[in-house]
């Protein structure tokens, strides 16, 4: 008949736990009194130092909290002045305890007191008698460790015996687990299991083991290996198919999120213009109102066109097909943009400088170029504080036309200069980081300008940031 691991392990572990418990109790009775006295010495010394910081001549209710902290630890106080008038006593009546603990034992007091230990079954086991002088008056201090009669040592012992009981239960379980880990039959089976996990089915478990539990486990493990080997081929065949389906689903989800993000972002600009123009109507004259109303209608029409136009931004190829290449005057486009943002400029009390060079002609799609300018401008408004400075420049640069939008503020962190052009790049916003959220606008600018054979970029200046883009200059006929 095969032996059982559980039987002999349980017996050996039981003997070990009993031995451990006996040793623990012996240690408790030897070292606990030393530990107890060390704790009480520390409490009494701290209490004496705290009393020295009090004005014993005029104790107030707030001062009593200093005594209460120690009294909760079964520390008692008796304090009297040099005329044996009670200043503070933990127990009542005060006169009785002053006469008992101070007046009858004046010779035992010292200005440099030592802690006295007495072995009396934790009844006033630790005591200190000291004299403190404040404002020419001597105060006699008695501090005692006075556990509740019959409970001080008993409660501690009960607590420790409870720990012993818990350790016994935990010890049986822990040692049982440890003994399983180090038993040789189980280790051999664990090695076979690891080989099976590594898809190595050559090594098999020994079904003629010394112990009954190991034999049964070996038979089951070999059966699992056979089943796993049969199903592995099918799993490997389906794995690639599952991965491909997941990749396709992730692409569809990303396209959907990108499309929604484009629509949400592009609607912000005309809505912001409409909001600012609406606020200006309330303070404008009759002529200006007509201008603002006309501007609002124009932005509403742009929203409608934009929703349709964004459908064409799902792919770069589709955008290229829909571009209307015409000769455009960049100065006229930028002048129109400055007028459109008049409301936002006044609302934030910004200082706007415009430097536009004449005869800056390009060949491109006006709608998309205005879209790029709008994103630069809205980015500048967003990151410029009240009363800040924005500068719009247009100049010829060799064979290109350069448009720059500068705004005062903090520089962009160096590690983000390349990332801000990525689609949907965002970072957690920090109070001191004015460029912590860039969003989709710069990605759209890069796409639009690149499709029209241009370049775009950003520069950190000493007192702000300038975003720019260049487009090929069209030669005048």
C-alpha cells in the first residue's frame, strides 16, 4: 500500500508547532517585563518633559489635554506647590493624594529625578518624583504607572495568548504549504508541467510514484498533456485569424474616433466667431450690426459646408481630388481673417500687430488655406492670456510665401515640438504649461499645407511662440 504524504507531514508539522508555541511562551515570560518597563520609562520621561513646558502656576483647561494623553495609558499625576496646595491630581480627593504621595515623602524628591522600578505585579511598577522650579516657586511632581488593579498584566497576557492561537492556525497552514513545495514527488510533477506549458510533450510524469497522491496527479497530468497536444494545432491555426480580426476592428474604431474628432474640432472655430460677434452686436451701432449679422450668416454657412467637407478628410487622396487650385492673394485672405477675429481680440483685450507684404500670390484651395489659418489663429487665442500680444506676418521668402502667427506666452517643451503635429496628440494639463493641450488643429494644418506642397513648423522665441507655414509663390503673369 502506498504511503500518503498528508499523514506524515501533518504529524511532523504538529510536533514543530507545539515546540514553537512552548518556546514562544518562555520568551514572553522572560522578555515581556523588560519590554514593559522600557515602554513605561519612555512614557514617564516624556510626561515629565511635557510638564516642564506648562505654566504650572496658571493651568488652563487646554493644558489638561497633555495629562489626558498619558492618563489613557494608565499614567497618574500628582502635582503640588511648595505649600502643598494641589495643582493637579489624576484621582480625587486631591488633598488626600497630595498628602499621601508628596507631603509624607518630601525627602524622596529630586531636581534630577530617576525612574524607580518596583516589582509589585504591575501595581505602581514605575514611578518618578521630581521638583520643577517656575517663577521662584517649587512644584513637586509625582508620576506613576498605575494599571487598573488585576487587569494591567492580564490584558496583555490575554492578547499575547491570542496571538499564539492565531500563529498556531497560521503555522499549520503555512508549513503544510511549504512542505508540499519541497516534497520531491511534487517537484518532479511540477517540472513536467513546466515542460507541457513550454509545448514540450516528450517528458511524461511517472505514474508509478512512491505516494498515492503523486501517482494520481501524474496520471491526470499525462492525460492533460495528450489533450493539450491535440488541440494545440487547432489553436495555432486560429490565432492568426483572431489577431487579424482584432487589428481590423481596431482600425475601424480608430477611423470612427478620428472622424468624430475632426468634426468636433472644426466646428469650434466658426462657433467661437459666432459667439464673439453675437456679443458685439449688443454694443454696436446700426452699421456695425449689419456687418456682424452678415459675418454670423457667413459662419453658419461655413458650418454647413464644413460638415460636408469633413467627409472628404477621411483620406488624403480624397482631399487632393476635391482641392480647387486657384491663384490667391494671401494678403487679402489674411486681412479678411483679421476682421473676422475682431470680436475675439476685443473680448480678451489683446494687442494685435499685422505686417502683410504686398503681391504675395500662391496657387491653392482658398477654403483649406483659410482652415489652416483659422487653426493657427484659434491656437494663438487659446494660449494667450488677457492683454497678451498676437502678431500676424506675411512676407516673401525666396520662392515661397511665409505666413507666421506669433503669440506671447510660455515656450513649448522641447520634447513636444515634434509630437504636437501628430494626430490627436494630447497631454495632461499643468498649471504652468500653456501648451499642455494642442489637440487636432495642428495635425489638420500639417495635412492641408503638405497637400499643397508647403511646409509648416514652430519656433520658441524669447517671449513667446510662433507657428508658421510656407507655400510655393506663384509667379506674376
